[in-house]
C-alpha cells in the first residue's frame, strides 16, 4: 500500500493510528536503547518534534549515517507512545537517508548561547528557541494584517528609497552607485513610511504600511538594529485621543491572537526564556492601559527615590531605564505617556495650545520600554513650516509635504511600532538580534 505524505502538524492535530504514512524531516536527536533507535524529528510545520521508533526490522544499512542534522524520508505508522514525554510515536518500517550531515555540524550539541547562534544564523531556525521565535513572528504578522483589514484600513507600500528624512535626525543610510549619483540628488533608505502614508489618506481614508525601515544609528544596544520592520497606521480625521484608543485595541487584539495560536511556543518561552511571559501577556489582555502626561511622568520619576544611571531632568527625553521603571515598577502595566516637550519631538507633531508641548504619545511596556511612538500631525501650514525652519530643515525638499496642509488639510494621527520590539515583548527574548532571521547592526553583515 502506498504511504500518504504528511506533516507533523497534521499528524499531531488530527492523529490517525496504524495507517501508513510517509514523512520527510530533519533529525534533532538520536538515542540508542538495546536494539531500538529513537530519533526525534522535526519538519518545521509546527513547534513539536515527533519521536520515531526504529526497530530491528529496519536494515542497519539505512541507519549507518543518520546523525543530528540529517534529513530523512521515513515510512511507518503513528501509534500511542509507551514512553513518557509524548503521546504518540511514529514506528518506522522503512527509512531513507536523504541528506547526510557530517560531525562538524555546529548544532551537534545542545546549549549554545544566543550569541553563538548569531554566528550561524543560516542554521538557527533548526533549534527550538528560534523556530518558536520565528513562528510567533509569523503569527503576529498575520494578526496585524487581520486587525487592520477588519477595521477598514487599506494596506499600502511606501518607498524604501526616499529623498526625505522623516525624523529629521540625520541617521540615514545614503543610496548611490559605483557610477555616481543615480538619482541626481541625495537619496536615502527610509527611516519611516509615515510622510508618504499621509499623502494617501485623502484618497484612501485610513491606511497602514508594514515593512522594512533603516537607521544608521551606531548604537550597540539590545534594542537597536540598522534594519528592522515597522507597523505604521495613519488615520484621517483622527485626533490623538482617538488614536490612543484604537492603538490599545490593536495591541490587545494581536497579542490575544498569539496567546490563542501559539500556546506551545509560549509555554516553551515561559519555561526556558522568561518566566513572566504568560503573566505579562495576561496583564495586557486584562488591564486597561495606564495614561499620564510627560510632566506627570517626570514627577513620578523624581519622587521615586530611585537612582538612575541618567539623572531625571525636566525637558529631557526619557531613557529606557525611566520607561521601564514607569511600566514595570510604578504602573505594573503598559502606560501611554502624552504631551512631550516640542523641542525633543519631531517637526510634524501637532503643537498644543500651550506652545510648549506637542500632541505626542509613547506606549511604554514592561520588559522593553518604548514599544511605539505616535502623534497627531500638525495640520496648520504656517506652524508646520515654522517647525521645519526651527529644526533646520530644507523647506524646498519638503514642499510636497507642506502641500498636504495647503490643499484640503484634515487632522490625522498615527504611530510607528517597531515590530521586533513587539516580538521581544511577546516572547521574552531580550535582544533584537534574536527576533529577526538576519540581524543588521553596526559592524555586522555576515550574510
């Protein structure tokens, strides 16, 4: 009888016992016991591996070169396991070595550090930790698109190569060719799709972009990368308070999806990576996010009695240690901080009536600090132009952006959420290099 090809996910989610199947997997471990060989195999279709039991009926010649990392084609039947640790075994009747794996395979032994695993990024998805991380990353991506689609947003694609620096900070990668200036003017890799998104809301209503962005920030921290992904919704006829309400629904929705669809992965993270993962997720789902102004946040920090590495001063930009104190120790929940001093925020943020602060918001979360930043956009032509001048920007390069305030201006708001920081928050992984398949940081471009 011909065997049916099947994946582990299908075998475990809808088990059919004593029926012939063919599986194609990679070896995670091999163990000998008397005349029986136990091989743990994983095909990537789900987090779980499946134990294959190879008895004396399988020719020894088929097993001679089987080792950790080998790829196999196995025929056999699914049966209830007599051992501990798994419900089912796959009892092999035939085994074919598809791809031999020599003894210099870097993952022959377990227990490698995450730092070592970064040096073999082309292999690390074969480990439990990174297969779980990348599976959660996939589910989060799906949940993001699902949320925005259900709320009437249009998915757009903004340029990766641009002539503008959205943040005005100058931390951009320049684009050029060996032959010279290809575009006839300075060109950069985008730091944000926001400005281009704003050009589309008048024709499409609410929009969002979800794609790679780049920062030439030579910062060797666990939270910074030169290439990362950003989720950036832009909502028209929307003021700051409305945006904050929708953003909380958004975070709760996508985290809820992962909590329901990645239970095995989250249990793994809870056991081996961060014992607070599941509790932190439950707090997001069950608590109303706190909210304070920047001034109130500074007061809380000053009154905390805590000694920070960066002393707290009014008018300063909050550092990660300040953000984490507010989220982890004071509020013990995610917290929105609003109304920052205009001098430490971007030119496009709407100036408040006090002329000292802007209608900006950062969402701070336990374990990470800032998860996203957003604002209501300045829709007054003259004020926006003056803000650009104050920031030393070349008005000519941004006339198209000013035109949006000239031709039928409307209030809009949006935020930018660093996708990798979201993955860190959900998984408990503490380094941004470990939640993206190939990290791009200063002095690191091996692939």
